[in-house]
């Protein structure tokens, strides 16, 4: 995506001002009902799950190291309290994570100074109410924080509900709202979906073997704007807003469907039968094609024409269950659960190439500076070029011995949350890498 259209897309979502756009761009934004919104920078911020473009693609012009480690290209390294798989977000001089304390049964948000790594504040949001069971690969702090330039939005699974809290940049609570019930019985695997922002709303999925829904809350007040029922089926994917096939679409997979909703009101635009019961990855898109992969108990990757026709372009039996894929310029890059990297043509699913790396995999990929960065669960980071003609490995880096969160890229810096194990103890770390 060109820088100008990328800027317009952020304006369309209501996350930056239209100030500074060209006349044509501003006119396009005004036509979409966009006027004045808090400012975020696509180049300097990574404000929510999968970054400013929502698809793992960093702003054009980012330059971050392809080689990194404890003693290579480190700007700073700082310990992270507690445990969580929440990926870092970066806004202004803050790097923000969710975390949890298993012994105290406490959910928290922690903020670090971007320039130094110093912990600035830690806000405890709840005490007790942890589920009796959780999947060993999940945590009580897996969702990624979302930011609209004014507030931080945090979701937790607490006391058989999903709760959303809005904080200011000093960690003080602005509002807190119970989004809906969440009490899985058949699969007690915890909660993972991150909040999604669209115009004046924060959108949250609560899907389990009970009363499931996607809910939109007002960003300023927490008041419910709309609620759309979903099938009673536990699944973990984060809904994502994409401007595809000429309109804004809220995309989500899971519960044996690939579905699209109007993000303004939650009304179903279209759905097709696809993937499987449970998925975790976030859908991706290229041109007017949307793609999803999962999951449990079956394997499937599917490509669908997003024009409402219900046309399935292709399916295969490969699976990216916990991790998302990356779609770019008509091709899809997918590091599957077993650590096998595929490149498929989006229009027909033709396999361009395949390369065995190493798994298992939970972290999602990021494209920055012409390279794709993705880790396996053992903390091995693969850096390769998005080349549909052949696999091009650029670097292979080892960072700690555990990697579940996904990286963030902003302002020519690479941010990674990882963990190490030593002497029977586990410690999480937050790194900032730069050239």
C-alpha cells in the first residue's frame, strides 16, 4: 500500500486527523464521514494488534536490524513482571503490555519508557476471578492493548466475563465495562482475542460454548453501541477491520465460518462455510481476497472473494492455528504449526514454494523494511524476503528460549517480548532493537 493511501486508511478508521492530506485525499476522507480524530503516526506508532495497517505490515521506510540478540543491535532490554502473551504496542514514548500474576491472581497493564526501557507505571485492574483451567500455551494476559491516541483499551477474562477497561496514558482508569459472559466448559482454554478500534468504537469478540457475541463499545464512555450474536462455539480469533471490495468490513473466522460484518453497526454482510470450529489467527487480505486459516480439530486455509458473492477461490489442508499469516501483493506467506513456510498465490492457491524451518509456531509475522520477521515458540527468529519466486533467508536469530507474542515495529525500532528459563525460574523480557 502506498504511503498516501495508507494515511487515508488511518483517517478512515478515525485514528488520525485528515490534516496534512492532499486535497484529493482529504476529500476522500470527508466523503467517508471523517472529520476530527486523535492523532497517531503510522511511521512512529504501533498502536494495536498487527500494527497500524492491521495486517502485520509496518509503514513504508522502516529500517530495523535483520540481525539481533542479547549482544547485537540492542537499544535496551528490561524485565517484564508476571506472565503474558500480549504483544507490545508503541504509542509516543510508551511501550505497553498486558501481564498477569498467577499467584496473586491479578491482571495488570504495564508501561515502559520507549527511549530507555524504564518501567513508568503498572496498573492492577482486577484481583481474583481467574479461571480454574487454561490451556498451557495460553496465559491470563494474552490480548494485545489497543490505543486510539488518547486512551488505552485492555480486555481480560475475569470472573466468568470479559471485561474491557479504558486507561489514560498515566495508567489511570477512565471507564470499565463488562462486555459479556465468558465461561467455557467444553474447552477450558482461556481467552485470547484483542480489542479492535473503528471510528468511535472499540470492538470485542466473546466467543465460547455459551452466549457468544461481537460487541462494540463507545471509546469515550464504554457505553454499548451494538451487539451481534455469534454461534455458541469457543474460538479465539481477533476481528479485524479491512477496507476491501470497496467497503469497510469487519472480518473474523471460527465457528466453521468465514464472516464479514459492517463495523458501523454489526450487521452481517456475508459469510461462507470455512476453516473449522476454532481458529486463533487474524484474517488477512490482498486486493479483494480475504484469507483465513485454522485450527481445531481440522486443518484448513481458505481464500474467499470479499464482494459478497460467497465465492471460495480455494482451500487447502494446511494450518496456521494460533499464528496469523501475511498477505502482500497478491501472495500469502504462512509459517504453519510445524514450522513449514509456504508461499501461495492468493488468486488460486498455487504453491509458489515451500521451505521447512522449525516449529511449533504461535507468533505472527511482521513485514518491515522489505523483510518478514517471524519466530517459533523456541525463540528462533527467521528473517526472510517476501519473494514469491524463491525462499530467501536473510538471518536466523536466537532470543531467549520462548516466543509467543508478536513483534512491533515503529520509528525504525523493533520491539520484542520474550522469555527465558533458568534454574527452574521463568523471566519475561522486553527488547528494543535498532541500528
